[in-house]
């Protein structure tokens, strides 16, 4: 499926939504779904403008500030864990409620202005365009043989040491980043937005932003090492549980698209459990199985070697084409779930 085909799908779904809005009696849910469609279109064509303040940045500032306070005043494991629980609950619930209050206040002044604001905020939860742009930013110099520039750019997106990576190492690191972030950066926010559109009294942006807050907490303080060993314990576990189902739904969707669900599922059941993460292993392994490549191996972090389990079978080497295929697969899954949500609204009469 080409990018042109992807645009045609979005246009079709948009037209479908317009007809649905006209004939379907459940207006609130359809408005929510319309918000999701336009947010998806905005992310597909534009992504996150670098000159605008991103909501995740604000969430990150809040997390950073209160994490420093917690580490200053709480030192024993129990108090740090309690502080981490309180921090997570406040950030996740606040990130969902505050945008909803702002949107409802704006809608009371002007309905379309409120809807437009919700579209913009929700679009910021979908990282599809950003993920693709980041990968392409690394691949462009790599395809020209400029390894030093590719390594320099890659270090902005991965935690491992990049200064000594070979071309093969750069390709593997890029593919692992693209496939690991496909679920928590693209598919999971969409699924939570759809759930928000279905639940009466809840907006799509409410659950999507709450999930993004959980994901941000995990990426910032959800570590096993100091100073977040205990403070980030609850955040890491919460994000794992919130991502568990979207991760499996994404891999199931992709395996059906690739027309080999049993083979992909068997490979994931064999290899994904080797990864300490209950979700990133599944996500990386699912894509690797579909692409016929193998990920994992030795990575270096601050000069220390760390072994990641091998996921998938090395039927083919990882190439730039593999990464573009992985990015396209994520888009296909995104489109499929947009279509499924429309069917739920129209034929399920939710």
C-alpha cells in the first residue's frame, strides 16, 4: 500500500464520517469520532509543528518538578513508592481532566472552536508522523554513506551509545525504535481515543492524554536504577498494564494484514517472553516476524554492554526497506482501527 493509497483511505473514512453524522442519531459519539478522524488527518499530513508547545512537554515539566521534590524529601523505599503512586495518579488523571475542562469551556463559547481545539490536542497524542520523520532523518544520511551524521542524529532517539555503531547497528537500532514506539506512540493513543468517543460524557482527548501521561511517566522515571528505582515503580507497572492490550491488538492486526497470523503469533509466543518488557518485546518481535528479520543483540549504554534477547528469525538482513515497511505497517494498523471504530459506531449503535 502506497502513501497515496493511505491518503485515499483517510479521504474515504472522512466522507463516511460525514454521511454518518448526517444520518446517525447518536450525535455525541459521532462528533467524538469526527474529532478522531480530523486529528488523524492533521497528524498524517502535518505532525507536530516544532514551534508550538507540545502537551507532552508540559506533562514532562510537571513530572520533572515533582520527581525532584520527591527525591529531595523522601529517601526510604516505602515513602518513595507512595510518592510515586501519588505522582502517577495526579499526573494521569490531571492530564485527562484538564484538557476536557478546557475543551468544554471553549465549546460553551463556540462549539466549532472547541472541536477544533480538541482536534489539535488529540493530534499531538498521535506520533505517527513524528516517528516516520525521525526514522527518515536517520536514514537519509545513512543511505548516502554518511555514518557519522546518521549516528549523531540517531542518538536523539535512542538511549544506547551510537558513536561506534556500524551501518548494520544503526539500521537495527532504528528498526527497534520504530517498532517499539509503534504501540505506545501511535496505536495505543488511538485506541484510547476511540474508547473515549464511545463512553458517554468522556471526550476522545481525555483518555488519549491520560495514556500519554502514563507513557511519559514511564519514559522519564520508570527505571530500575537510581534515583527512580522506587519512585518510578508504580509508573512503570501502570504503563505496562495500559499498553498490554493495545500492543497485542496491534500485533494481531498486523499479522492478519500480512496474512500469516499463526506464524507471527507463534514467533511472538516463542521469543517475546524473553524480553523483560511485557510489551516492547511483543511489539518488536511481531514486526520482526512479519518482516522476516531478527532484532536484539548486544547494545552499549554509557560504555556498558547489555544483551537484549534475539527476537524473530534472520531470514533477511535489516535494510532501509525493512524500516520503511515497518512504518507503513503501523499506518495500515492505524487505518484499520479507524475503520473498525466507524463500524462500532454505525452498526453497534453504541
